[in-house]
């Protein structure tokens, strides 16, 4: 069977029309962060800063998985980000959906922030990267988790 040049051109045009456009890469993909603070919207609770930020980390993989360290526990989950339209060179924001967190169950010290972070996990709704920090907002003004780039 011989395919003429016109047929090849038509097939190529159809193939191009069927191609899917990949969504834009998230500014979170490939980044690693350590906890700076947990800010409550309740003035009675205020802002909590971890004594050792490196004990609380997030690493967003380009594969849609996030690796987590919450003090003496390790875990992972899925993540999806929908960037907002108004992103700039030093600012990015958007919606962030975190899948269920699978985490080890080691007993951390009594002052650990691990239980508080783990219980906040399902309520993360959006992100803002500004001034070199990542801010994760919890639903219904539940608080803000602030992160700095991890070494």
C-alpha cells in the first residue's frame, strides 16, 4: 500500500489537532521547604515557630507526590496545584489540593508540632510563594503554614 504525500499531510494535520497540551508546570514542583511558622487566626494561639525547622520539611516532586518529614515521622501524599493567573517573577499563588497523608506512627516528643501539622494537612487549600517563602493557607481562615527553602 502506497501513501501519497497529500495523505501524509492530512494525517499529520489530524495528529497535530489531536495532541493534548500539557498543563503549565507548577512552581512547587521540584522544591523543598522547611517549616518557619504556624500562624493561627486566633490571637489567643498566635504564631508558633519550630525550634528546629529542619525537622519539618516538604518536598514537592514533579511526579505529583510530596515527601514529608514531621519531626520524628516520615510520610507522603499526592498533590495538585492550579496556579492563579496573576503569577509574577517573584510571586506565585493558586489552589493546592493535598491527598491523604500516609505517615509513620513514631512517638515524637511531647512538644512536637507533628500532630498539629498532620491534623492541618487535609485543610490546606491554597499556596502563595512570595519573598522566597511558601505560605500554605488552611480553609476557613484556619491558619497559615509558612515555609522557607530547605538546604
